[in-house]
């Protein structure tokens, strides 16, 4: 079993209209690299031109905001649940 990533409706079109995808990785960074490798069109919507997660994207591991953990270096394990939450202006 891998890491379950919840895909927001605005990005589902880039992951074959799936609500969730299962991805492998040991950190948030690994998971997002693997996610964007499998679904390449997703990358431009998640990352800016410098390779950083876009400012309006919030990421949660099991309901914990990664900004209060170790950011993209936050460790994940099989069965963890990641939410991608775009900010609403």
C-alpha cells in the first residue's frame, strides 16, 4: 500500500478524473515527484517556475498542515492520507 493523495476537483482532469490516487514515497517531496511523473500535466498546476509548490496550494498529511511539520521534507508512510487544498481567494 502506498500514500493516498486526495485530488481537488480543479485538478481531477489531470489524473484521469480520479478523486484519489495512490503514490509511493518517503516524504511529501517524493510523493509529489512520483505523482507528477505519473501524471505529467499536473506538475505545472502544482509547481511554480522555480520548482516550488505554488503559494496558493496547501498540503495536509492526515489533517496536519505540512507548514507546521517539516514542509516538503515531511516524512510519510504507507497508509498516510495527503490532501491537496487550493486556497480560495
